[in-house]
């Protein structure tokens, strides 16, 4: 858990809040635009600490590098199968899904992360014309 706010920490967190579901590399690039002296290790450490403390969510999504999300309430994600864009999706409470899940003999399900795959609005726009 972070105990001090440094200039580097502030830059990293500003980048996370300014970008939409950024990867650590996206955050590093944004931070370097403002201060190229901030090391890669510092950016990755700050992100790991922010995820561990619950300040951001670390998203482990299929087919993508880990991303970071500032939306902390329960929600799902949609991953564009064409461009890889990640969008938040509101879903009903997943507690019934967790409760009704079958196949974990002797185990316990504590959380559920839902991912949808499809086309984002940008890629979906005009799609019928793609095949002409």
C-alpha cells in the first residue's frame, strides 16, 4: 500500500485517469510525454500498488495485456475483436451467477469477471460495407 504521494505517483495516476483502460505501456508513454525521467519500473510499481490497494482495478482480459480501470463498481467489459478496444458494460448483479455456477467440486467461487467480445461502435459502424 502506498504511503506517500510523489511527483511520479501523481503523474502515473493522472495518466490512468486520463486514458481509457490503459495498459502499463500506455501509462508509461503518457507519463514520458510529461516527464521522460520517470522509469519504467516506477510506473509498473505504482500501478501494481494502486491495484493492490484497490485504487484501480487490474483487468486480466483474454487476448490483451493487463489493463487498468478506474471504475471500481462491479461491471463487465466488452473487448472489440477487431481493434482490441475495451469498454465498460453494466451488468445485473452477478451473485446469482456465482451461486449457481457448477463444477468447482469442494471449492468456493468468490468473484466473477464477465467479458463480452464483439465490435466496438467504431468498428461496427459501416460493417456491412466491409465485404463489398
